[in-house]
C-alpha cells in the first residue's frame, strides 16, 4: 500500500473513531403536521441519529384518500392496491430526504423479509430492522403486512409503530400528532398517563378519534418491552417536545 493510501486509511479510521456510536434505539411514528415538512423531519431524524439508532414508521391516510378521489369511482384498483402504491412513494421520498439531510435510510414495508405477518394476529420478525440499524441505516417502514398467501394487508401505522417498538425492546417510542399530547376532559395536557388510566380515558370517551390508536400503541409497546413511550406534538420541534408519557 502506498504512503498516500496509508495516510488516507489512518485519517479515515480516526474519523470513524470520533463518530458517536448510538447505544439506544428510538422508534418514531411519522404523522400529523410534520408530514407537511418532510425536509424538516428528515433533519430531525439525522440529528436524533447522533445519539440513537432510529426506526421510522409512517402513515399516509390523507394521501391515500386523495389518490382514491383522483382515480374516481370508475377505477379498477382496490383500496389496498392504491394504499400500497401511495405508501411506497411516501417511504421512498422520506428515505431520500433523510439521505439529503446527511443520513442513510431505506424505504421498506412490513412485507419485506416477511417482517410483519397478519395471520390470526400480528407477528413480527425484526431481523432485517436490527441489521439495518446496526449499519447506521434508518429503516422507513410502511404499515403493510403479508396476509393469507401473498396478499397485502393495510395496517394502522400507530399500531405497527407500537408493535415494532415492543419487538425491538426500544428505548423509546415517539408518536407524533397534531396536538400537545393526551388531553383531559378540560382540554389540558396530561404529562403522564399510566396504562390503567389510559384504558379508563378510552372507555369514558376522554380519549377518542385518532388519539385512541396512539394511546393503545403506546401501552402495547410498554407492555411488550419498550422502555418508554411518548405522544408528542409534531407541529413543533418534536425532539424537544414533552407531550404525554405513557407508563
């Protein structure tokens, strides 16, 4: 090896040694207002990678509904086929945005490597995710699973995020939304909610609508091995948002 190559290898090795080695893993559900600021979200993901490995799960309900309206009633494609097409595009675009912000990412769905199987319950094989985060790559996962045979099943993105956070024993699950967090009956933020209280809030209607699957996903993640779960406001810098912690 030439002296130049030896010098280059020495400098490169030194740079690698100075890079932070993430010891934590965070699962982020990408949704709500932050889906209108893809570039800003991508920058935040790259910033989070300085301290943690990151897995992103994204939704796309509004985009799917817009595409169905564009196709019109005469379209021959069914809803799941349209959902798979739209979600695939969202994931690839987000992965490209993370790359543009200086990170590494790859767009996937739960069908890849048989990661998610929806057969008599939801079953997870997180082998591919662990391999990717071990290489410093952010998996960007669309909420699709394999059903009977090779059929595609569309899943709720919050549910998938909670399931993956539990399977990966994540240090944290962050569910981004359009409100400050879980609100009580007076509309005030609840900074912390236990799993038992969360069930009560759902049953009495205090938690309803789109917040219900988020709270349920957070509880499921904690019960299955995630160390923390938080529902935070994606309209601000979600890296610093406090939101509601589910215990």
